[in-house]
C-alpha cells in the first residue's frame, strides 16, 4: 500500500492538580482535542495519549508503520 500524505492535529492540555492531603503527589491529567473533528478526550497517562494517536493512525489505514525515533 502506498502511503498518502496524511496529517492529523491534536491539541494537548496538561495540568497537575494538588491533593488535599499534604505530601501526596499531585495528580497529572490531560485533555486531547482532535482538531479534525473537535472531539475532546480526557486522559490520565502518556500511554492513553499514545493509544489515542495509534487508533487514529489505524483508522487512517497507515499500516505497517514505525515511529521515526523507534527505527
């Protein structure tokens, strides 16, 4: 399969929420907005962000593939 030009844009907001109990680590959360269809997905880990992008690549039919720095 020839790979056609493809681009997908995401806007990522990341924030840390302090805890009510002193000395507990802050909770890090994020919101990923798909700029193509303006949907928002709230995530709680980098793995969830990666899965979201991988799913979009799957839906676009970009297979097989490799990330640039994983070669």
